[in-house]
C-alpha cells in the first residue's frame, strides 16, 4: 500500500519510489536454406524433460500456472502477474507462506508477508486492497534475471479487527501507480523468484 505514515507492521504494502527502467530486447537472426529431408523423424519414446510435468508450486487454491515457469520474457511476465495475484489473495486467505516461498531476499515482499502474519496473529483480517495491473513493460532479460516496469491501480484497503470493525492500517484507493519488478531464475525448482517489487 502507498505509505501514508501508518506503521507498516500493520500494513500489507508499502509503496516506495523506484527507478527501474524497462528495456526492450530485440532479437533477430538469419536462417540458411536447407534441403528437405527424405525421411521422417523417429517417434519419441516418451516426453522430453521440458515436456515432463512440473512439480506444483503455490497454494492448492491458486497454483502457479505452467506459463509462469519458463525462463523467457513471457514466463517472467506471467510470474509477475501470478505474484500480484498471491498478494491479492491475502485479502481472502491470510496466508503469507506463498509470498515467502517465491521471494529471494525481496524486502518489500517479505514486509507484506510479515504484516499479513502479524495481522492474522492479532485476529485481524484484510478487506480489499487488490492491485490491478494496468501496464507491464517489456522485460529486460539478462541471463538468469529479468526486470520490468509495472503499473497498477489499487483498490481501497481496510484492516478489520477481530470483531469485524475497521482498525488502523487501511488506505484509500490509488490509481496510475508505477514501479518495477526484478526476478531471478531458480533452475532447481524451474520458477522465477521475486527479488524486488516496489512502487512509488
């Protein structure tokens, strides 16, 4: 959430000024003319490693889609969209574990998770605050990392106490907020991990 001076321990989100710039990678190549083959390729005996079923990641009610688990620009974009969905999920399920599972020293991601855990321990609940992606820049790919700009609108966010009454920590709706995301590829789990997610 955008920082309005409220203690961020009770907040799900703190928006910070970020200076990430999105780059556009243009790939081009050339091809040589080749003679057509007279024989058909042999049938494969089974699925290739890339076709093998990936072990599931994410909570059972919101599993990570396969398209977010490819080490390319499309996969990076899909992962950012999925991670935002996981943050929005805390408005209905006070479960921060998936945010931590898919974070690699992402300070703001960990702050959101901590605020969620502390609110749940206090018997509080979240209402609203969903972030809606309005713009996602072309990822800048560098080996096993990706960076991109992210634009969002954010709905009004309310923190409810154990009696269901609004308490401290909410925020109004915000529009046209821009920031950025940085990711790193985890080859062992075949997934991106969020290393930075900031808005301002």
